[in-house]
C-alpha cells in the first residue's frame, strides 16, 4: 500500500479515454478547371498588371465610347488568352501548383513593374541571376512583402484550397477545346 503513494496522477491515465484531437475543417469550394483558370487569369490581368492599365489609360480615355470598348476588348483578349494558356497547360495533379506558382510570380513581377517601371525580359532575367545577396536584400522591402502576401500568397492559398472537379477524359478534352475556341465547327464543312 505504501508503494501506491509514489504514483502520480498520470499513471492512472490508462483508465481515462484518450483525448480527441480537435481539427478545424475549412470549407473548400469545388470548381471546374475552366472556372478556376478564368478566375486566376482575371485576377492576374486586373491586379498584377497595373503598369499596363495605367499606360493604356494615359493613351486612351475609358470614359469615351472608343476608349471604353478598347479597354474592355483588351481585358477580354488578355484574360481569354491567359485562360486558354492555363487550360492547355493544365494536367490533373499539376494544375493547382502551376496556378499557385504563376499567382505568386505574377505578384512579384507586378510589384516591380508598377513600382519601378521594370519590364521583365531576357536581359532582366540575366541581371536577376547575377544579383548577389546584398543587392537582393535591398529589394526586399516591407511594401514588397505586403504586396506579395496580398496579391500572391493569399490568392495562391485560395487556389490551393479549392477542389478541382474532374470530368471524364473525352468530355474534359472537348470542354477545353471549346473553351479555347479550337473546337471543330458543327458543319465541319472545312470552308468559311
């Protein structure tokens, strides 16, 4: 009986049921690949291309009918082209990681394009590869981090949390071809 006095309260833990782990379930929206591609393309064209839009609006007044239609046409063409590119490059398990990477990269490029007027081309990529850590540290500012989180990481997280609904292969192929405007015409006459 004296031997039991040395036991601690934890030694009786085998008598209690194990504690249940509490997990938080996050609602994950389900979308098809075309809708997700179009949403990402729309976000990138509007949010990460401020230099393009401000340059366009310096030349064209969107308050006029001509300027309005040119602005809308630019948006539709750019968004449609980017959506089509995403759909062509989409592979079932690589689609979301690809979109997430593009979202983050677009936010970084958009930050430097709008903040410094930098256009990313072959020469700029060469300069990036030759940049040392001291030069790179000068470019990593608080505003860069905030911009990248708001316009890159959070949208990428939203993409990663979504569920992409898959269709059977033949239906998915037909849908993608129709989405990018390459679907065969109904009359298949081959002529105009």
